[in-house]
C-alpha cells in the first residue's frame, strides 16, 4: 500500500508502517500544496492513503474529492 504522511505527521511514523511504501509530503516536494491539489497529486502518483493530524485539512476535503481519489 502506498501511504502519504502529511506535513503535520511525525516522519518517524513511517518507520512503524513497515511492509508499505511510505513517503511524506516534504520528501515528495509537496509542502504547502493546497488540499485539492494534494489529493490530485496523490492519485496521480498512486498513493492510496493520506495520514494527517491537521483537523482543518481533514474537514476541508470534500466527500467528492475522496471518491475521486478512491476510484
């Protein structure tokens, strides 16, 4: 599974997710990218999961965006 860690998530969490392809927003060069654009980048790059601790980011992602990412 390809997992993306948001800027708000400690990088060390990635080491706890062994057996998965884990990258963080900073490593991908996506720091500061808007929520909608981030979801598009995730989908275009095959990421299946976004882990975020940012309540504003989570609440601003619409159900339609999530469905597009999953389809």
